[in-house]
């Protein structure tokens, strides 16, 4: 079922934490809400689930408005950041618990009598079959009669997923479910959740601050900043065509280099070097000359001998060997680059080269800009040249922009 947020705003008193956010995920989408801590992504998830009220706007599931319904009537399953398992229950009872609660009666609170009826529901053929089928899907069959304290972190996370799956909901909501796992286990669980989505279908809404999780798992990504939606699209769209400088610097490891440049006609000037733009390049309209940020991924820069061709002169300041590639930081001469989104300027770029680099710190080099895959951003607004209109992003003046001192 499609999930749609229409002009959703959430305020706590005078503080607005979600500001007029609209997005839509179609059937069987894996939507990732991505952004730094405090950007409002978990608040959006909790509003979808009904754990937070909506100040204004509407939330729809499968064409039905649900923001005014209680959580129990929304047919959604929530997987929390902490596993939230019942420590005194076996894995089997933890997974079966939502099915037991569907048949809840007041006398379940009476000692002995309540336990009898809970066991009766748990051992009924339909519940037992559903629990065992879910456990088999998540490779939990061998631990069904164990307690959570005896399980590894990955197994506990799978139990939490099983408890959500067994309800067969219309949507799965996950709030940073892998943040408590080590790096190796996160990678394994990332693959398992992706495969789970492919097997069971349905809508998944997943909150994370980890861009690798977002890029590898999501079919759609909504990148948030300070309660504002910065860009919404497929992982490829967001990586290849970031809507503004904030998205450009947030997505990618290492992040995109933003180089101070000037576009005139079909050329771009960087320092003293003038380079031709490809014929199909997105260029500023109107003015024949315009100051821009030239966005180049580390792989779109090449280290060459100093003075070669139209290369930019520089000096190596850092070399990091990370297995299949080397990351090289180069201090440029006479060229400014963007360091962050709060006005920070520097003169360094990051270059990635395959294999083990023999370059040394302090070595003079040249940097070639390979203008095959690049982006141009307006200097003042930070918006992508040829991208969406400024009014779509400049609400409240919080668009991701490199703000330079005048």
C-alpha cells in the first residue's frame, strides 16, 4: 500500500521540528528517511505510526487517511532501535505475542487463568504454524525455546523483525534497528533486511543516519535537514544529481568536492585553468558569466605530475590506504573549496585512486578535473544548476547552502 505524507508539520509549542514535508512511496517501496541526528526523521516515523500527533497536514496509507486513527488501527508494525524484547519470554512467545494480544481479554491479567489462555492461543495450530514459518524465514528455528539473554545481537534483532513480520502488516516501520550492532553484523543484517523486503513485499519505512544503509537498502531516499526535506528520489538520483550543496556534501564517502569556479559560455574557470564543458552539461541560464560551486566526486579527480596540461597545482597533505583504493588529500594553490555548510572554506580536495598509492605527504602534484560526471551549484542559493526551482527548497532559509562571508 502506498504511503503518502501531504504538507505534514509537527510543532512542540513554538518549536517546529517538521516543516511542511510532502512525499509519497508507492506499493512495495523501501523508503529510507536519512539525515543527521535531530533532523526530524524519527519524528516523521513516529507520526506515521501514530506515536506522535500531526500538527497539520495529512498521512495516507493505501489511499486511506490514517493520521487521525489510533496506532492500533493503522495496520503497521514498528521495530525500535532497542530490540524491546520481553526478557522473561522465550523467542517463540516474543514472536507470537502480537497474535496473542489480538485476542486479548481482560481476564488475561488474572494469574494462572491468563497464562492458560495465552498458552492456548500460542499453541493453536494457526499461530504455531505462522510463528514457525516466520522463524524459518529468519533462521531462528533452532532458538525458538531460548530466552533473549542467550542470543547474539543479530539474533535479537531478527526476533524483533519476526515479531513485526508475524502480524503481516501493511507497512513495516524501522527506527535505526542496526545502530546497536558492530560493523560486521550491521553489514550482514543490512543484507537480511533487504532480502526480507524482497520476499515479503509491502512498504518498509526505515530511519537511519548512515548513508551506506540508505544507498544500499532504499528504493527511495528522503534526505532531511532541520525538519526540511532537502531531496527525495532514488539513491542514484540523489548521488548523481544532488539538489543542493548540502545533499552533495552529505551523500558520498568521501563527500563531493565543491570547488569555487566561474562558468562562462561552454567553459569553466578554476583558478588560472579554463576547461571546456561537455556539450550536454547543465549550465546557468540568463547571465553569460556566473560564479558557481563545481561539484566533483573524489573519483572524478586525477593526480598527475605537476605542470602537466591544465592541471591545478597542489601539494599532498594526507594519504590514506583503504584496501582497494587510496584517498589522497591535496592542498591546491590559489583555489578555494567548500569545507562545510556553515561558511567554512578551505583549499583542499580529496582524490580517490585505485590500489596502493606511492605518493608521500609534501609531494608536489597536479590535479586534473575530469568533467565527465560533475555538478554545478549556484553560489548564493546552493541549488543545483538546472535542478528544481529555488522556491521548492528555500523555505525558512534552511536550504543546504554553502554560505560564504561577503
